[in-house]
């Protein structure tokens, strides 16, 4: 029996699991919504709530703790500047799970995990906008070469 074992192992070693959740936390902070399997999302939910709570406290020691946990300064900056202000009046429950059916290949249950009151534009951060003015290709014209026959006739 698994008495007093809190976390799911997710069929990974402890180092792989901690790296997985660090990357998922960074992605969730950056995009504010990610699509993953249901067990991973259920394990991620308390972690993101703790990260936002640390951001709301706003002390230097909490910032250092987050930098060591997330290892990404831009994520820590977003937590302290944007997310902490957004959830200032909320007492908890900063994220939600939305079940999204089953994966086609292995029938694994899938889910969206997203921040409550999320910014819709955060999902489009890495999408490159195509420039409206396309660069026109310059067609170089070759100088006209007179035919040998025409030279001979002259």
C-alpha cells in the first residue's frame, strides 16, 4: 500500500519528474494555458497555485526561491509583476482544469490547465506575424546581346 506517498510518479525518475514540472510551470506562466495529460495537469495545479501565492507575497526571499525553482527570470518577472497584481484580491484557486477527451494514439485522458481570468493574447506570444508588405523580388534584366548573324550582315 502507498500510505503517505503524496505525488504521482508518472513513470519517471525523480530528476525527470522535477524537470518536467519546471518546464510545464514555465510554459503555463508564459502562455497561461497548456494542453497535457490529465494526471500531469492534476499534479501541476497545486504547484502553480503555490507559485502565484509566493508571487503575491512579493518579498525578495520569495523571488529568490522562485528563481531557484523555475530557473527562468522572465517567468519570475511575470509572476511578480502581472499575475500577482491580477490575483491580488483572489484568495486561491488561480488555475482550472478542463477535461478534453482522450488522446487518439494511446487513449490517454487529456486536459487543458489554464489560469483563471487569463490573458487571451498570451497564447500568441511566439507566433510570428507575417509582414503585410512583402518584399518584392527584383528581376535583374540581362543586357541584350546582339546575334552573331546580325553582326555578320552589317
